[in-house]
C-alpha cells in the first residue's frame, strides 16, 4: 500500500468529540452512531466529506481525542452540543483503505498498523504536529460500511 501525497488547505471539523483510551479504540464506531442523530445539523456545514479526526499527544499517549463529524469552512459555527476542531494547512501522506466487510474498525486498525508500523519507519518522513484523519466521501457507503476511506497522515521531512 503506497500513499499519494496531498497538500490540503486549513479546514475545520465540526461534530462530536470524545476521549478514548488507546485500547478502547473499538468503541469509536459508537460515536459515529451518535453523529447520525445530529446529521441534519451537520450536513449543511459540510464542505466535502465526513471526517473522523484523531488528536493524540505523541506516540506514547495512552488516550486520544476523536471527533466524528464533517469537514467545514474555518469560520463555520458549531451547532449547540457539538465541537469544532481547526486543522491547519498540511502536507499529507494519504492511504486508501478499502472496506470489503462490515467490520470496518478492524480493517482500519490493520491499515493504520501498516502505516505506523511499516510505512512510516521505512520512509524519510516524520509525523507533523497535527491531527490525522479519516475522510469518508462518496466512495464510502455509511449504510453498508463498504467502500473506500482515505486515511490522512500529516507529514514533514
């Protein structure tokens, strides 16, 4: 699995934000279920895709914040009960994960394991100090959990 490299302008993610222990990452899909109930409030703010952003304080962190929602303009206002995360302009290594069964979380964990366990250590890149994120666009069906998801890893040399 080889990445494509993309420069992305600054944007915001508006949605629900929760803190998880690293070992509790299988609980993240439950947050997406909560987001679906708020979709009528979030969809009008969406600029290009649904986003799942990961905010982690270093490689040895025991907890991470995850915000499930939509990509929005930087000046968009979050509806009551939601959070906003601003992501600065970055260069990204983008890996496309193909979900072929309904166990999306397990498949994504394998892809993420490859990125950080194999690809990154063998590359000339380092992680840039910015959130990584999953991008769910028209290639992914949220009802069947099948399709393509892009995983964006902020990089620097």
